[in-house]
């Protein structure tokens, strides 16, 4: 999983990169912090894989918050 930022939507700077993150179940809230202090026009979250492709071929995110 990687989070990136951009002001033009073309050139991206990585904010955070993680591997092996697993959620115990649905509706679980997770907090991931970065040292970014500047607002950007675009944020991108790249999730390259799911835990069990046979049973889940997509990812659902109910809400994201950037402070």
C-alpha cells in the first residue's frame, strides 16, 4: 500500500509505503500517520493486492480523512 501527493495530478511524491497490512474485519478504523504538513490538490492511495483473491477481488474504503 502506498500513499502519494501531487499538485498537478501528474507528478507524484510518496508520503507513505507499507506492506503486510491486514484488517481483522469489516468496519475497522485504522490510522496511518505521515510527517506531511502541506496541503496538496491530489492524494492517491495504491493498494496492489487483496488478502484472498478467490473471495474478494476488490477493496472497499468507506471513509478517508487527511489532516
